[in-house]
């Protein structure tokens, strides 16, 4: 088996993973004031958040162009690969995994395995990293899929947004949760449940929301009874992310803690200043 790993541009990838020879990334389009951009190609993290503040219309996202997806998989086949694990953002955010499942047999001679991460950003990047590492070690397809299943099944992520409007207008959160947030002036803690972003808890302030999220991480540590891998993810909020990183580093000196960012696609839905803590 010659294995390639494909992911999309919403995965936050560290430097050692980003440059791996067996990794291929599909950019996801973002539309700002009717102008299309490809995440990670012609719009980056900083430029997006600048445009977000000045855009006239609410940004939108769309699925990758199918012709470009076909072209990528044909190129992968031409490079001698026979198997692809294609790890993508949650189906609750994007229908791309569904689309990929429908077309996966169209490239003859290449086994394409669509994989719904049921999340995005740094945790999804961790799945990509694990799959590449195990591919380098010569592990079987079944072993690799079982390992990323374990990451997917045990990862918890909790998101605090500055404003719920982006999620509501983009159709990624129910209006009911947004109405509650507006009336009570709360800082809701959101989470992924069955791949969808849902309201987990209602907290009165950002400080208390972060404290509660830290408590949830401690509950997860006690439940697992082993070393943690913690993710601190932000959307244009580096100071707060650094504060959380330092606090968590002191509390869990043996944990692997990684700071990552929400890029343009996820930033479209979460808005400016979002912060998330995740644990795997």
C-alpha cells in the first residue's frame, strides 16, 4: 500500500506535518463581498480577519470545486499512490464529506476513504498528523483508521464566541440558542455534538466561561486518567490564547499543549475573537 493523506484547509497543521511528502490539502472557498478566495492560497488568517471587519456583507463559504478535487486525486494516483484517507471538517459544518462519498469511486485505480473528523482546526490536524506518522511506520490501513477513530471519539472541544450572529446567519446554530444569548447577555459555551455545533452551557461572562471550560478539561483528565493533549484555538485573539496556554501549562506541566488558529472558513462561522479549548 502506498498511502496518501488528504485534508482540507480548515485543518490547523504544524510545520512538521504541513511539509510531509504524503500530504495533500484541498483549499475551501470563502466569499467576501461577492469575491471568492481560496483559504490558504489567496487569503490567509490575518488578511481574512481584516476583511471581516470591513466587509459589507456576511462572508460565505462553499464546497471545493469538484473539477479541482478530481484533478487532485488523479494527480495523487499518477504519483503512484493507491490509497487515500481523506480527512475533512465535520459534516455538520460542510457537506463536502457527503459529496466526496458520492464521487469516491470515480477515479479508477485509487481507493479513496472519505473520513468525517466531526470537528475541525487543531484536533483535525492532529488526526492528519497521526495518520501520516503511522503511514511512515508502515502500519496497516485498519490500524491507522482505528487510531484516528480513537482521537475523534475522545476529543472534546469547547468554543466561546464573542457574538452568536455569525453562527446563526450561517445556519450553524439554532436561532433559539441565539435568542437566549441576546436576551440574557450570556457567553455561551458551544461544543461539537454528533458533528454539529450546539449550545453546551450558558455562562454570564467570558471569565466564568473560560473557568468552566477549564473545569471541563480537568473532568476529562480525571476520566481518562492519563496524560492530556490540549488545544488552545483562537480567531484573532492571540493575547487571550497565550494567557490560557500559560495557565494550562502551569496546571498540566506534562501535557502536550498546542496553540492554533481558526482560519477564514471557520472564522466565517465563529466570527472575530472566538476562543476554544480542546482536549484529546
